């Protein structure tokens, strides 16, 4: 209890307190000037407005893309369901800044491949698309956010008991009427909830907003906060802006929780039966075409582009005439910054995932299995980082550790603290879910048979929770490996991370190495998922074997 | 979107289905040689059943016997692979096309009630009238009346989450009744209620059916529920109907072991045929003790059969009074007092255990020598 509490205080609560303090203090003492500046300067009001536009448009488009896919997969006989599902998963796993970089390669006003083709080969300059715009920013953000709507809506659609709809049907309602009067209202909370999560995630993505927004002078809150750390850094104003950003995020999450709570009625039915699948007839090919289009934009275009750029000497319409592996040699062997970044990120992501799951296990176990006072508070406190965008975590940590006489600023340690703080909610939730599935009587049986607390935890609780904990580890590892928003403010040359290295290389215009490094990043993520899945399954298999032997 | 099902071809076309929806006279159901398969499993096999207008028929059987599938076939949620389902004279379901559920004008109550959680009680009940474009004033009046009927008046503005299970069940019932269907399909509507409430709802359902004259098709696995409610019971097993008849007849004269076993407690005792005959048949049990039984003419003397007799149709008499008289000697092995009766296990000479139910006044003791009197008119013989 004490350890978990201490971890949360150091990782989350103290930095947050210093952030608040920093936002209302200046050299002359307590002040509200920072907030006044943040809310009156055209610069920041415009950034706020852009963030809102980006978030709202992304949320709406995420529904427009995610809901049809969810419906098609869970309720129709559309072909290639697995493919559609994988499209959403891969889109979700792809680092957002990689999508942004890929689309810059395709749609930058001058050098973009598609734009070049349209302008020079087709001779239709009016049809070119400038990715450095709000529209471009939305385009590169939606592939990362629609999976939230897709996943939530699909699970809601699947859990609506068939009899809910059949009751409407037998009362004379046709398919459309049933969808409008029954299915729609029942899944609406999940869809809205997905849209709000999409909103929160969209506005927090520093990478795409810097890569696509800055050249087009589309400033947003994260990029403005980032700019405030240019010399001379304006910590107070950055803190105030961060808090406004947090308010926005928290408001959206609050709404989301309320809607999510109402989702409970989807599962109200008793013994459930699955709805019959809608026979789409010929329309299934239309739906499949839509899914293919999503796949093309969200997965195929980014990956193929990055792959092509990474193996070509110069980017353009004839890139395949000069294939090369020099970019890979450069980022993996020659350039020590990228080599260091790869090692750093692997260390950071593994350590973060382990710490987050460990702390999560403590918090989850305390919450579910003890009656200690304050355990609920602990649980809530561990969810606080959900409301903190990555860049805000970085600002808060800087505020805190610059004032504490411990020299960790500029080290891997501060980045580890930032990551762990950010991803604790994922660890807590996974652990909570893993422990919740274990019937307490299994543990009580062990206790009654004479096993002590530790023995019980080690030989009953932990083995049973292992698959869930492994999943949680992976859930933290993957985003930690590609973390940019917080790292970009906290890194030093010694503690550079993968995503920062990609971003810095991109800034210098070295597109080939950027693409190569991007592909390497994705390979690491894929390998990690494969490994963790195998380990998780291995554990399960070993357990099954033991059970077999026992019998 | 979903394709409209094609109308089945044939002399009786679907043009008549409008009548089926509105006609009070049309509420008889004809199921003719219907088969339904799911993959390799045949859920309903070449099944025929006629249900008369205003009749209360129960499909009774263990889970997996095909009773719910049959109900869903009647509702039109699926098409039969073979056979025809008619309502009145209109063929609503054929292998080539079905009238969709929304155009059948039936009502259906589901096991989990399926009361819409996002609508109030009033909105739930009024939905069917809205779909039928009934005016506001009339809707209001009809919803009020039907809520009165199911004892829910005053709860119009509640949401389902604020109701008990029994109340939700009655909302589901009211929702189906308000549109005045000719046919009401009920899929184990009482199985999620506690025992006391179940018994009361049983009464209410029976009363309701009498008052409204709606044809009820009721699915359950609870034989006492089926007996309490139905005009006729159709006992189903493995996709087929084993026996159809009035509750009393099915209970007293089961046609086979499956039905006997499913309709309440039954002793199945190995017996040897001594003489065939409906009136003067004889079998030997518990060694060489002869008791009278209706032995079907197909059996031959010496053949081993099973004698089925319910525990409450057996009586204990002090001692055996000779072969052929219908008494068989044995020893009391176990006595359980159950309040309204005494449950007693008797071991016969050859080790066969027989269960006997007695008045609570009788209290045999374990180890006591007794004799069981078999009444040939109340037993059945199965091969």
C-alpha cells in the first residue's frame, strides 16, 4: 500500500502540483498573468481553436469510418472480416507520426509523389492536395483514432441481445425502424464514448501536429507549448497552457465516463443470443470496397510509402530506378544517434511496461482483495494521467525536477518517470481486469489449505492472472516504444529515444533514413507483439500441461 | 440492405397475409412436415402440429429439443428447410420465402423479457401502436388499459432498471398484448422468476388467455408449468414431437419412456411379459411377482420390458397377499418426510428399487417388511 501510494505521489501527484504551482507563480509571487496571457493572446486562442477543430473533426470522421466497419463486421455477412478487423488494429498500432511522415512524402505541395503525379503527369494542378493544412492534419490523425470508435462500437453491437431487436420486429417494426428505435439508442453511448476518446487522443498527438501542422502554420496547443521551451523558456505560460489543455481533456473524458456508464444497459439481457447476420446481398461488395479504401489510406499508403522511401536513393516518380539499402546501413550501423535511440527506447519501453504492470498489480490487488481504507482513492489517483496529454506530463516533470535537487533532468530516468506516469492507467486497468477474472474463492481455498499470503499470491493468483498481465505489459510496451509527445521535451543527446530520433532526422530533411528508421520501429513493435503473445500463450500452455499432469 | 424475401410460389400465395395480420378468425396455426437444420444438426425434424384458434398449446421438452427453434420458425425469424407453416389459410413460411416477423402481427415474449432499457414502461408498451400509426389519444387509452390488465398502472414513467424481474416480465407481456395479436408466442417467459412469483404469473397468464381469446404457443421445460397452463401439451424430444394431448392424458398415458420420464417422477422397473393384453395383461417383477398391466399386443411372453408407474400411484400394504393379486413384497430402504407427502424407497426381492409416495400420515420405518400394490390401470409398459 505504502509503496503504491508513494509511486503514485512521486510519479503523478507531485509533478501535477508543481504544474499548478508553476502556472500561478512568477518572479514577483502569486499571479494570474500566465492564464491571462494564455487566454487573451491571439497566438494561443488560435491554437486552442485549432485543437478544438482538429479534435471535433477527427471525432466525427472517426465515427464515420469506425461505425460502418464495426457494423459490417459484427452484424453483416461482409467478406474478409478478419482483414477488416486487422486493418483497424494495425492502424491503431502504427505510430501516428509515421503516418504523418508518409503522407508528407505523398502530398507535400512540391515534392509529394501523388501531387507530382497529378500535376506533372496528369497535368491537373488543381487536383493537388496540400497536406500542410488543417485538412491534411485531420487526414493523418483519423487513421489513428477511428479504431477507438470501431472497437467500442463493435463490442457494443455484439453485446446487444438479439431479442431486443426481435421484439421490435415482431411488433411490426421493419429493419430501419428497429435500427433507429432500438439498436441505435442501445449502442449510441458506446459510439459517443469512442468519439470522445478519439477527440482526446487526436488533440494530444504532438508528432502529427508538428510534422504536418507547423509547415502549414496550423498551430495547436501541443505545438505552442513545445515552442515555449525555445530559449528563453517560458515555464509559467507553458504550465498555464498545459492546464487549459488538461481541462479540455478532462472535460471530454468526464463526458465519456458518463456515457460509458450508460453502456451498462447493453448487457442487461439475461442469457444472450447473438443477432442473426444481415444478408447484404450485392451491397456487401460495396461495403468491402469501403473497407479497402480505409485499408489503403490507413495502412497500405503509409507503409508502402515508407518502405519505398527507405530503399530509394532519391524520392520522386522514378524512385525505383535507384534502389539502395544505404539508409538502413546508416541508421543501424553508422549513425550512433539512431543506434543509441533504438537501445534507449527498448530499455525504456521494457522498464516502463514492467513498472506500470507492477504498480498496476499492487493497486488492482489492493482494490479488489483488501478492505484497506483509501484503496479506492488510490485506484482513482492512478487514473489521473489519462487526463494528461504527453506534453503536459513532460511540462509537469520539468517543473518538478528542476526544483528538486536531484540531477535527473536530461537522463533516461526522467523519461522513464514520464512514461511510467503516463502509462500507469493502462497497467492498473489491465491488472484490475486480470485479477477481477479470478474468483476469490480460488485464493481462499489456498489459504484454507494452509498456504500463506505470499505463497497463495505466487502459486494461485499470479499464474492465473499471467495472461492478463502479459497483455497489459504489451499494452504499455507498444505506445512507450513510440512515445514522442513527452520525450520530445525531456530528451538529451544521451537519452534520445526512437521517436525523437525519427522526428529530429525528419527536421533535418533526411527522408531516406527517417523512413528506414520508421520501418525498423515497426519491425521492433511487430517482433515484441509476436514475442509477448508467444510468451503469454506459452505460459497458458505450460499451465494446461501441468493441469493435465495433475490429473 | 437486406433483401426482401421472395414470396413462395404455389396456389396459396402470400397475398393473403394481410388477412393473417388483421383477422381474428385466422389465428389457427398449421405446421406441416417442417424440418430445420443448423449445419449438420437437425433441430426440427419433419414435424407437424395443428394449433386451433384460441388454444393454449405448450411445447414441452428439455433444452436442445428444438422447441425454441420451432417457436422462432412460427415467428418468422427463420425459414424452414422443408415444410410449410400456415396461419389460417395463408402460408407464411416455406423453404423458398417467408413473411418477415414484422408483417405477421403476432406477439412474442422472450425468456429475458427484452424490455428496452432506454425506454420507459409507457414507451415500451406504446411502441407497437406507434409502428401501427395509432393516434395519440387512442394509444394513451390502450396503453393505460393493458397496463391495468397486467397490474402495472402507475409505473408508466419508470425505466426497466427500476423494475423487478416480475414487473419487467409484465411489461414485456403488456407490450405484446397492446397490439391485440391473434397469436402470442412465449419463450420460457417465467423461467427467470423466483418460485413464488412464477406460480402467481402462471395464474395470471392462464386467466389472461381465457379473457383475451388469443392463441398461445408457450415454450417451457417445466412440466408442472405446462400442465397448469395448457389446453394441450406437445412433448418434444430431439426435434420431434413425441406426444400431443391434454395434460391429464399425457401424464397418465405417456406413449413412451421419454415422455413418461419427462412428465414428472416415474419408476421404470424391469419386467418380464407373462401375458399380453390391454385389460388382462400380466408382467412379472421383483423376482416372480405378477402384477397386471396393459401389455401392448406386439410383445411376446417372456420378453423383457419396462413397467412405468408414478410413485404417487403406488400404495404400501402390510404384507404380500399372494401372486397375481398385484402386490409385491419388499423392504423399506429409505424414508424422507417432505411435508405434504412421504417419499419412500422400497427394495424388492431382486434388488430393484421402487419409489413410493405416501400420505404424510403413513410413516413406515427403514427395514420394515412391506408390500407394494400395483394398479394395472395406472401403469404403462414400454419395450
